[in-house]
C-alpha cells in the first residue's frame, strides 16, 4: 500500500481515465486504507493516485501561491476543531416531564 503525506501533490485518475492534479488533505485513513484528497473531497484508493513529478523535487506546493495555502490550512483547522467539539460533546437524553395527575377514586 502506498502512503501519502498530508499536502503531497498527487495526480488522481478517475475510473473514466481522466487525470486531475490535486493534493492530499488529511493523509491515509488507517482503518479503511483510503486517502483523503482535495478533488471533490473524495476518499480514494491509493491505486488511483500517483505522486506528481514536481513533488519529487520537494518544491511543489498544492496551491499556486502561499497565501491560498495558508488560508486553506486555517479553514481546515477550524473545521477539524468543530468536528472534534461535536464528537466530544456528550448527548444527553432527558425524558419529558409528565405532570402528576390526581388519583381518581
């Protein structure tokens, strides 16, 4: 199994044979073996991905400019913390209170 690092620039080839330059958002999901990529926010098998040739030089960046890359990382951090808070928040179920009725004789 190929392992990709977060922010690796990769080429994704879909089932129809179309190739897209994209990048890895979160990395490899250990449980499912899938890789979370930026293209349409997909989780795909590593068999559909190959490392972009420019990534071998170490100077490849997922976005064309550093400012966009910083903004994307800030957004990703924001949504990661929201998801963590949502998972950490306990869900309490409370029975609706029923009014006491007088005993009928």
